[in-house]
C-alpha cells in the first residue's frame, strides 16, 4: 500500500504543480537581490559592503538548510518528494511542516507513515500543511504595511531604543525555542550547548581575524549539529 501511495504522491503532475511555486520563489529571490543592489546604488553604498552582506547571508543559511534537508528526506518517504520539496522551500520550518503532516494523519485516524497510512490520510496531511501556512501568508499580506507604524510608535523614533528592543525580541524568540530543546535533553541539549560555546569562541577569534566574523553563525550551527550527532 505504501508503494502505491508514494507512486501517486510522486506523479509527474504533482512535481509540475509544485515546481510552479518553487519557480516563483526563485524569481522573487532574484528580484529582491536586484532591488537591494539598485537601492544600494541610490544611497551610495559601497559594492564591497553589499558583497560582504550577501556572503554572510549565504554562509549563515547553510546551517538551517542542512537541517531542513535532513527532515525533507525523511518526509519524502511518507508524503512524497514534490510536496516535501514545495513546503520546505516556501516555508522552511522543518519542525512545523513535519508536525502539520503528523496532525493531518492523526485527524484521519492513522499514524503518520504507518501501515494504515492511505490515500485519504495523505490528502489530509497535504491539506493540513497547506492550511497551516495559509494563515501566515494572509497576515503578511494584510498587515505588513502597518508594522512600520507600530514599530515607530513602540520605539518612539529612538534609533538606539529600537536597536535594544529588536535585540531583546530576538533573544526572547531564540531563548524560547531553545528552552524546549534544553528540556528534551539528548541531542537537542548537546546542539544548544555546543552551538553556544562555539559561537562565543568564534566571536573571540573573529576579533583577531575579522574576515571570519561573517561566517561565525553558520559555523556555530554546523558545529552544534555535528556534536548532536556524535555525542547524543
């Protein structure tokens, strides 16, 4: 039964439809890059700064991308390659997408990837993943243009205060996300500890080797994931 479900999930038509969304994402990436370069030219920003920022983002994305890729391979064996590729390309949150797929299976009354995971369960997982991400897209489309006004009201046009507020918000978000991993223990705890230690050491090293500074986050992520695999 599982082989038959995967055959349907991996049909050419599904790949074709999924690829349309991926093409849109790729086009957006190119457009945003061009827009950023054009804006940099208008404000007189040096090309070297733009290239450095691009490299930093590129390297920093390696760590999260590896984690997403690993989860995607596992999901492909249950819900098929096209939908796994589509969901993790436009959303990028492996835990969220995997949870949505599991919730869909449970809603259909079966276990995710189990022997009783049939065509109806597959369809329910697909719909659950799609609806789960639809809310985010609606909020972004309807309220993004209002966020700048909110930011100005909260920050009171004080640049320093806005910087502190933004930093505190990011620390809170990542602290909350990591708290769950710390409680779970095992590989999650190892990844958090080793990633934090690596980041502190790399920052110190980067003070003496400035060229390393833009790569510290990506390297720390890779060290954390590698340590989790080796010592958990």
